C-alpha cells in the first residue's frame, strides 16, 4: 500500500508512522528525518539546508523532490511506502504525481491527523528524540523509563533544534499557509481519511489501523 501521512507539526506523524511501517511492512520515508541525518553528517546537502530547518522554513522544492525521487526508487518500496512530511506544497505534490506515474504507481491513502494548535506547541516543546535510533519520546506524554535514555537502544535523548517556542510558531504558520491547502488537493481524489490525533498514542493507532484494514480489503 502507498500511504501518505499528513498533519501539522507535532501532530504525531512520526510516532504513528513507525507503527504503520511495521504493521504494513513498508519503509517509512520522512524528509525531516533524512534532512536531520544529512545535517548530523555535515554533508554538502546538510550544510545547505541547516538554516531552513533551524528557522522552520521549507527547504526549496527542487532539493526536496530529488531526495524523495531517490528514496522512492529504492528496491524496498516494492510492497509500498509510507511518506511522512512530503509533499508539503502543491508543486511537491505535483512532482510526486509525476514520479509515481513514471513508476506506474499512485497513492492509495492519505491519513490526516487532526490536532488543535494549542496542543501542538506543548507536544513539540516536550519532545525528545534518540540520537542513535531516532525513537521519539515526550517528557510528559511518553517519557522513557530512565530520564534522557532511549528505552529501545540506550542512546542519549536530545531536543530538536527546531522545537523552540519561536521556531515552532513559525512552523505552524508555514504549515497553515503552504501545506494545509494540500489537503484539498487529495480530498478531491477521495483518498483522505481524517483521524483524531487528540487521543492516546495507542488509540490514534487503532483508528489508523481500522482505516488501513478497510482500504486493504
Ligand atoms: P519534519 O521533521 O517533517 O517536522 P514536522 O512536520 O514539523 O513534524 P514533526 O516531526 O515536528 O511532528 P510529528 O507530526 O512527526 O510529531 P511526533 O510524532 O514527533 O520537518 C522538519 C523540517 O524539515 C521542516 O520544518 C522543514 O524545514 C524541513 N522539511 C521536511 N520536509 C520538507 C519538505 N517536504 N519540504 C520542505 N522542507 C521540508 O510527535 C510530537 C510529540 O508529541 C512527541 O514528543 C510525541 O511523543 C508526542 N505525541 C505524539 N502523539 C501523541 C499523542 N497521541 N498524545 C500525546 N503525545 C503525543
Ligand atoms: Mg516527524
Ligand atoms: Zn534509541
């Protein structure tokens, strides 16, 4: 199944995406995660995009589209894929349509996680991420067993540089202006499923699981 997960920053896309990916046996393709990995490695690409992520601006479409094209062409997408954080603009969505068409494929499902803006701020400022494996925690909602240490791999937890109050509010603005209009683009195709993101992480996943089972039938 070819799935796209959407929702504002902090809605829980990454949290749910890792569960969906293992449930469906498909790769989780997150442009945000890929960009952070490039920055960590201080690659040429990483140096070019760091200031965009730090200020919450979108990385230019040309750069983003090429990164996605390469990921989608990997062999592990044969059974399907789960996109998280891409597309984020109408031109990106059109580019994705083109790439998928060349591959003889299309999107089957868009999951939109709905969460109130007030809740988003608290989710992002409390988020902690594992240095080593990328697992996501929250200081209140989803704390690790030992403070600052990843339950899964023992790695050290850190706070994303774009999870400050100021950058978060920029990211929410950018989402409203540039990404929210995309929903209508997909709604017109009748492939959007809305999910209530203001429930426990397990309950959000249960709702998503039902949607996936319905589509897979
Ligand atoms: P990206 O990494 O995609 O960030 P984002 O869209 O802002 O979303 P987040 O990762 O912040 O939130 P999430 O929805 O994944 O939430 P999470 O599951 O972690 O992008 C970062 C930057 O990269 C962009 O600003 C841009 O610069 C660049 N970029 C990326 N893609 C791009 C593109 N296509 N084009 C151009 N630029 C691009 O959850 C958040 C927190 O809440 C966690 O602490 C979690 O534990 C907690 N939580 C999750 N679910 C629940 C729940 N149900 N109840 C309580 N707490 C919960
Ligand atoms: Mg994420
Ligand atoms: Zn870890």
